[in-house]
């Protein structure tokens, strides 16, 4: 059965079915959340930790979810915040500059046993890794996760106009990288 | 992965999407990122385990920890203040003469005469020897006046009287 977000929320709000509702939520969103995180932090181990932590936070804050935003945008917001926080911590921990973190992520990508992209895919990923974090996030959500600008705007709490501009800039940078290299 | 024929009513400039998708046409098109086999089958269980392991016992709750820390601080402060007050009490305590006499009478065997003399002020010493109340600033000069500092300061008459008092007859001490 394909559960809607409304069905899941109803189950979660009922004390008798809260665990069942949360399992439905996990089943529906575990992969989507994982892939958003994975494309940001690149390596599987970190992505796994962050994805689990995202759902732990979702569970702990279920009572705070008032339904003002959509369930999936709320979950995506937690996931993207966790991923960005992870990257910032990594920068601080290893005293990395923006350029260094790009290089570090590229090295991780090349060494990752769970990455099997061909030369073209690897080149595209390297181009994406040259983008600033927020642009990278927007590009991944738009291009790979196929979210609409309106939905991404809700997740990142920015205007649709600024998102379109960011996406456009991101694509231009990627295009330039692919043509140059 | 997204294809170039995707319909998205929000895409203003579709050339943005075509740039990347055209580039990716050269690729094998297979999924590039992978996960370990069966990873998503065990994901729910891992999250549930993490949630249950995260449940803290009551004494680990932040509110309880803050309350306990506060109480511990208060106890330490009260103990320190009490300790300071009791120390001052001992210092400021004024023993009466009777109490001191009673104490020294009970412990007289343990205290030698020299111990007492060592700790007594010169003024107290003179007072105890029957000189009445003595001004401590004048003690030294008084001691110099009353106590001869050398045998040559004693006159022959004084020696004579002393020897008679000690039971010697006139002339007996010539043979000493």
C-alpha cells in the first residue's frame, strides 16, 4: 500500500499507532533522505550515520511537527541541515579551507568502494564538487532528486527566485568545468 | 536519473538541464553511487536501535542533571561557609581563668615548668612572680633593675648575708 503523508501523520499522532506510523515514515523516506545526504557528503559511512541521525531527530521532534509545512519538506530540511553541519564540522576539525574540502571530497569519491561511476560521471561529480555547498545542494535536489523549485524553496526556506538564480549559476559553472577540463 | 525529456513546469530556462543531461549521454547511464548489499533492509532496525539506545534513564535527563549539580553546589557552599564560621568561633573564643586553671591542673603532668615559662610573656612572668600588673614596655628595664646580670654586680655584704642564710658560719666559706 502506498501511504500518503497525511496517513502517516495520522498514524503518528495516534499514541496507539505512533511506532507503526514512524516505521511507515522510515520506509517511505529512508532512501530519499539517504541519497540527498550521500550526494552531499559523498562517502557511504558518513551518509549512513547522518541519515540515521536525521531519523532519530525526526522521531524526537515529531511532537513539534505542526503540519505547517509538508512532512517530506520537514524531513528533507532536517537531513540537509545535518549534512551541512557534518561538512562544517569536518572543515573545522581538519582546519580545511573551501578549496581543501573540495579536494578532500574528490579524494573520498575516487577512493570510495561504493562509487562505481564511469569517467563521464566522475567528471560531472568533480564539477559538482567545485560548487559552494548551498549551490551543490540546490543542484543535487533539482537535478538528481527531481524536486521542484517550490519544494526546494520550502526545504531551504528561501525564495523560488533566488533558487532559480542559484541553479542557473551552478549549471553555468558545471558547464564551464566540463568544457575546460 | 533525470532525462532530457523531463517535464517540469517550473523550469524557466530548460537549457540549464540540457547542459548536464547532454553531457551525461556519453556515460553508461548506470547508477554511480552504491550502497552495501541489503543496506536499506536493515536501515529501519538500525534507526530503531539507535532511538532505543538513546533513551536516557531518568538521572541522565538534562533537567535532573542540572538540579543535581545545583544542589551539589549549594551543599559545597554551605559546608564552606559553616567551616569558616566554626573556625572563627574557635579563634574568637575567650577562655575564662578558671577554665584555663582547670585545664592546666588536669594536664599539669604533661606540661613542664619550662614549657609554661617559654610561652609566657615577660610581663605575665613578672606578674606571676608578684610584681603586680606590669606594663610590658617597661618590663625589660625592670628586669635589668631587679635581676643582677653578673656576679660582680653583687656586693660582698649581699654574699655574706646569703651565706649566713644558707647556714654557713662566718669564715666557713673561705675553704670552699
